[in-house]
C-alpha cells in the first residue's frame, strides 16, 4: 500500500482513541497538542479506559473524555456494540486512532465515523481511510515521536511537542491540605507491567531516609494498586515516617499530590510520565526496559541505569538474577537526586 493521503478539510467533531496505559496516554499528549493546533475550532473528545480517561478531565487540548469500560458495561461483543452506538450518537466526523489494536478501528467503523486515521497495525489497514505504514524506523521511535509521526504522515503538525497534564485549583488545594507544609519528595516503588521493572523497596527506603535526613525533606509514597505492597515495605523499613498514599488516591488526586512535590523518584512506569507532564523533576530507574523509547520527556530528569548484556529484555519477570536492577546502588540514586535538588527547579 502507498503513502497515506493527507487530511484535506476542517472537522467539527474529532474522536481520539487514546492508548490504554497511563504512561502511553501521557506520551500521546504531544500528538493531542498537534491535533488541537491543526483544528483549533473542532470539538475534540478522547476515548479511553476508566482511569486513563480521567487524565483528560480536564485537559487543555481536549473538550471531554469518554470511558470505554471493557471490564464493565462495555464488556464482550454486546458491550463493544453498545459503545459503538454511543459513539455513533456523538456524530464524530474524524477518528484518530492512537491505540494500535484492531478493535479501535472496528469501533470507529461501527460508529459510522467517515474518516479514520491510524497506523496499519494488527491487520486493520482496510478499516482505515488514512492508514500509515509501520516499519522498523517507526518502532524504534520514542513513544512521543511514534504518535506524532503518525499524525505528521497525514498532514497534522504543530503544538509545542511537550507532555502536558493539568490540575484544577480545587485539586491543588486538596493536595496542599493533604500533605501540609514542607519540601516533599515522592517515591513510587511500583510498576504495573511486572516485577522486573521494580527496584527494591529496601533500597527505596534507604534513599528516602538519606534524603529526609540530609535535605530536610518529607517523603510521600505514591502509586496505584501495584505499588501498595512495595510502599508498605518502604514504610516499615524507613526510620523517618513517610506519608503513605499508595493505593488510596484517584488518578486526579495522584496528579495533584505529585504536582506539589520537589522531586519524584520512580521506576519506569506510568506515574513517571505523569510527573514529566506536570513538570516535576524526576529520577527514573531503568532496568529491563528500553530507555530510548520510554524515557521521561521531562524538563529536568536523571536516568539511573546500568548497562548489562541482557537488557533491554522487556520481560515482565526476570528469569535469571535481575542483574540490571541489583547493579543499581542506593548511592547512584542519591547522586542523581542530589544533582536535581541542588540545581534548582
């Protein structure tokens, strides 16, 4: 198949099918910014799983978000048809499919959206009116560039290329009251993808104690359900009492808490990208994942990683000795954190 045709007219209502994971959805916000720049007068709505959709309520680049709840009311074939009917009632005239799955194209087609653009992944090319081919070059792009590249191929460019999320004044006020005064450092010891991406809770605890003592910092433990057990271990291991909010906040509350912090120390994870989008300085710990495609696009950050012969393996669970993570010492993370804290914000 040849090169895709460029979009050639204005659109009134645009549906954007977001990636399913929080980190990927955040890395897609520069593409959303390009879309907003290209169609400033259009109504732009994001469809995403519950939780992920909350990232866009509100968001400066879109006008709303729809929950696609595959585990609830949109479960199975009946649920898919229900969601397609819900989309049909919205009368979208363009669908931008940032998610790569066949299902996204099927939904857009069943919803009667006349123009449907996306990568020709998962054998869905025939369902797209503007299909963009995917080759080795595209798959090696950083995720932010991967999404923007698809839009560029159909004539959509612009925006400032930065990750972006925003909190409301009410959310910021809630976070301030929840944490109280002080210099807060957030620790995220989880990673939903699997145990291979997680640095060790005891080492997170050692880092947190050293920073609490040397920087007069207060520590908040953050993350979703995947971080609860690790955060509890960090809390019990620490000498300084942290504020443990892991597993207790909504995604919007988590965003507001993070925005309050002077630093985030985290595994490669969705919260890492949330922090980047909020302008929080980040120490990012990388083991089995590929930093060239998923590193934080933050204004200020430090990557902490130790090259090993088996990384990046991209495996959920290490089948050997987890050497990519055991090689990362507490001192490595402290040095990265110190550089960010001493260089100002």
